[in-house]
């Protein structure tokens, strides 16, 4: 069995799987049930001045038979008094001393407000703080959440205010509703952040009811934008984690969030620089016990790779992630179809003929049997045919030698500049 323990900026956890700050971490009862199931840590649902939540508040995007491919919510922070939450945090930490409890915090962008809540929360023994600069709805309209998180100067200032009094590690949670995630990540670091977490939810509208014309969800016939999460946002989250991980000016540990539903997703985030991961939507869909499969799957994967510790995964793929201008333009692959496996559904031919490079032909063999064949000299290696193919392994993308050395766009432009008079 590999060692699954991690240490995120001084926060030691028995495994890399934490619950994100969200409905599953709203009460001590829930967090204790999660720890019993095997979760290494939990970020308590965001604390602050309690609010009134709406009814209804959740919606989902179902796609091609998959339930909850995406999830939308207009729920805000805790609707319970701070004292009640603090009592339950204290009781939960006392019962589970080896599991991580991080308190998510959100208050007005005022120094005294941050000082006050940090002192109260740390007094009951949390392992760390997560500053919620990501909530895209409700709180943003009040000058908090992503309204602060979209302004690097406010991210830096508020992080600094927290660090003035904090005695535990400070994690800054970033909003994806911004052009350049590294701008706010670097601001958090300038403010003294010990780590960052990302991504929070994305501005979204789940849908419109075609019968009533109400938004989904709606509150008495009125709707508002919400926060989007779930499997659909994973590629966006993975990119933003990678951008922060490869930026030397960020340089702090990362807690990865966004569409993580399995141990495979967790491994991808760790390879792209996350020290650990936080999960929400998958738990809301399937319950706390999905962590059992996550732990078993991660253990088996590490054993198969011959790795003794999960920490050996962290950042291993980051050097392979670069800018487009650094890609080798002479590298080439072509599609090859296994006629024994192919079911002749014709999807690759249609996709290539209508939307790509018209290089897949329908051939009739001497036995009268029709089959599909790629004209490799015309194939540009776009991968589309292998993506639309419904049969695993029927189409392979095969590397072909170009006979030339590596040539990137940046190198080409530099060479042309040298030749210019």
C-alpha cells in the first residue's frame, strides 16, 4: 500500500481527498459522517454573517443520458449562526483529531471584519483557513466573493489582513470568472497566502423551461445567474490549476477543485500541480462513500506505477504543459483504422468529410465487403475520427516520422527576424 498522506502548506492530511466548502460540509453531523467514510479533510461551509437562502436553489445539466454532467446553484454561505458552526467544528475536531478541518471564511472587505472572524475561528482549533474570493452570485452583489476575487488589489489586501492575525495556514480560493487566473493567484501570494485553491464555480444559467419560460432554477418566477460545477467544468479547472502550477511567480501549494469525480480525476489534478483535491458535486450526486473507491483506485494506481507515495505524482506533468508557440510543428500523427474492429458505422467518414479534411474513403474490397480507409498522405492528425468513433481501439493515432528536426512557431519567428534586413 502506498503512502497517501499529504502536507498542504503545513496542513497534514491522511489522504489527498477533501470535501469542498459546500452543502456537504454544512454541519458537524455531515462532516463527521464524511470522516467515518474515509475523507481526509473537509473545508467547512463558508462562515460569515448568516444569510437567508432561496428556495429553489439547485439545477443540473443532464447530457446524452448522463445525469448531472453539470451542476448549477444559487445557494450562498451558511445560514446558521457563527456560534453554532464554531461549536460543531470544535466537537468534530475533538472527535477526529487526525482529519483536517479548514474553515472557509467570507466577510466584507474591511480589515477589522477579517481580524474578528479569524480570531474567533482559530480559537476553536481549525487546521487552516480558506478565504472565499470565488462565490459568483449573491455575495458578489454585496461586494464579497468574486466581486473581491476579480480585483487583484483586493485579493492582496484582504489576504494581508488575514495574515496579520492568523496563526494557521491561509489558503486563498480563487474565482475562475476572470481573464487571467494567475493575476489573482500572484496577488494572493503577494498578500502572504500559504496556498491557493481553485476553481470556484463559474457564472452560469442552467436553462430555461420551454413551457413556463421560467429560468431553471427560479424563485417565484424570477431567476439569477448561479455557479456552475461538476464534471463539465473539469477541463477549465485543470487548465487553471496548470497555469498557476507552471507560473514561477505563484510558487505555493495548490488545492485542486472542479469536476473531480474519481481517483483518475484526482491523479490528473495532482500531475498538473495540485497537492490535494476537493470534491463537492460528485458527493452530492453519489454520497460520501465514493471516497472508498477513490482511495482504493489511487492505491492501486500508485502500486502499478511503482510509486511509494502519492506525493511523487505532484507536478510531474507540469513541465509538459507549455504555450502553443513552443509546440513542435514538425511532429506528425495519422489515423489508422483497424478493419477487424471497425463496425462500419460511418461516423468517422461523415465527421472527416463534413468537418475536417476529407481523407477517409469508403472502399469495396475484392470480397465485396465495404470498409473504411484513411489516405494518410492527406491526414493532418486532428484526432476527430478517433474521438467520434464509438468502438474503443478501432482508430489509432500513429506517430509518423517527419524526417525533419523540431521546429516551433517561436523558433520560426525568431529565425525570420534574424533574416530580416
